[in-house]
């Protein structure tokens, strides 16, 4: 580094103590020291020139190991989740796979919530079980049930809150305490809440995973996954898997995710207020059997959610009185809510879990009732979203 460059801080350290919105924009994102470009460059390169054999510039050697754009994203998300170590992957499931294989060994048992993302259950049940990992599921929102389901060989608890798609709420601090007392690793999939609304590491979890494809990216234009931990031993193992296997995010995908995260807090506020408006408008409609949204005062997890989240998020599920036929008709009749898998983008989406996102868990304990509709409420005009959902109900 030249003298000119050394007075610029490229590490983002200056913002480590800032508030969430400040860190979302600045952590790991110091301007480019060479040109002053306010946005750090996208390092679209596979390798790095060495000064002499083994003479690495800034520690960079080869793109599977490290890349400055990916480092910037990892530092950013680690900061937002309150952990010291972040790892970015090509997809959420690639991150989950790295975490699971880094921390579990044949003979270990994994206890998972009975309402997690279908792909997570498929990953463990179809790929890791044949390699000797035991799997069972439990009602994670019931701490007594969790305690009773722990076996001598249990090594990890895996939970999702709010859960997908039934919007169950798990008390993270209570389950983390049960897990720590039993010497288990506690992992939280924080995709639905995002760190803008919920920070599981501060509540006692060992690691957080994200599908960055959802709220972190936020614009339905990138796939990505993140693992964050404050535990050095977990970090060392996950970092080795990331390097040795290489399910990493590409520089351009890392850049798009960083770009999305800058507005994360604003988006989550609007997702939450729009979702609350939609949920409240649908309660009591004769075609609706039940609205599942933790922001509703009669939701069984409302008090826990109010305690551990700073907003109730953008996901709302509905049970329709007319069963499967009504659910399909609703999903095919909304206009602003577009029929697609995925969630967490600025645009609103409607999903029919039984045949779409959760088709892979049919016949398991995770099977989703066939009258359930899941809404990912976007950041469009609140009135348009409420009118669209009510219109589709009225047409049933
Ligand atoms: C989508 C999703 C995943 C998987 O992430 P991908 O990026 O699709 O691999 C994991 N957990 C939750 C809660 C999800 O919604």
C-alpha cells in the first residue's frame, strides 16, 4: 500500500459500532482506495497475481478460497447478524450443506423443527441420512417437546422462526438454552425474519443460516446463501468446507446481494406493514378458515414474536375454508400477487405449498395441509395488495 492508500479504511471497521441501518450500508463497504469509487469494485477474477512464489497481495490467491467482493458480503452479513464470521455460498442449501457436513459426523443425530423449509428436510433426509446422520423432527415451538426429543447421540438442533409455511414461532432463547445445557449446537434459519427483524446469535444460537435469495437479496434477481457464527471452532470448520468444496457465491452474485442489503431495513419495515394490513383485512372473511401471521394478537406465538422480533415480517399464510380447490383457485386468480415459488422480493408472490415449495415433503411429518396458501407480501401499495387478495377471495 502507498501512503495515500493507507489512510483509507478498507475494512469497514469504522462502522462496526454503528446502528443497523448504518452497518447495512457501510460494513465491509469502504470506498475503493485506488480511485475513491464509492462502491467497492466487483472483483470478477478467478485468480490473483503473486509478487514472488507465495507472495500474496492482501492474502488473495485463488477465487474458490477468497475473493474481495465475497469478503465484503461476508463481513457485511456477519456484522448485521452480530457474529464475527460470515461465509457466502451459491445458494441457501449450499450453505446449509456446508454447515451440516462441517459439524456433523456419522452416528450424530439432528433434531429439526417439524415445519422447516422442505429443501432443508430433503437435504438431510435424502442425502445425509444415507451417510449415517440420524434425523427426527419435533414441535420446536414447544420447549418441553424439544427437551423430551433429545437423544444421547443428538448433536444439533435446527429451527426456523417464523416457520415455513405455517408461521409457527419458536422461542429462540429458550431452545438455545435447552440446546446449550445438553451440549448441542443450535442453528437458526433466519431467512424469513432477516437480521433486520431478528438476531438469533444474540439469543444464544451458535450459527445462523440464510437463503440470501430471499430478503437479503430482496429483488428476486440473485441466488445466494450465508452462514454466520460467532464461534471460532464452528467458523474454522465451515470455512474449510467452503474452501475445500467450493459452493461459493460468484463475485457478481455477491455484489447484487450487497446492493440489496443496503435497503434491507427499509424494505422489512414496508414488508411488515403491508403484510399486517393484508392479514388484518383477511381475518373474518367467510372464505378464510384461518390467517397465520405472528403480528395478529391471537396468533399463539404472538407474545414470543413481539419479544424476539422488531417487526413481524412479510410472510402471511391462509387456510381456505373451501379446501384444496379453493386454495388452487385463489393462487391462480390474484393479479398483483404473482404465482411463483420463492419469497422475500420487492414484488408480491403467491405460492401453493402442497404442490409447489413443499411438494418434496408430502408423506412426511412436514406435509403441508392442502388448503394452505402462502403469501410473500411485497412493497407495492398497501391498498392494491389488500384489494387483490380480497378480490381473489370474493371470486371463490
Ligand atoms: C429458500 C429457502 C431456503 C433454501 O435457499 P436456496 O437459496 O433456495 O437454496 C432455505 N431456507 C428457507 C427458509 C428458504 O425459504
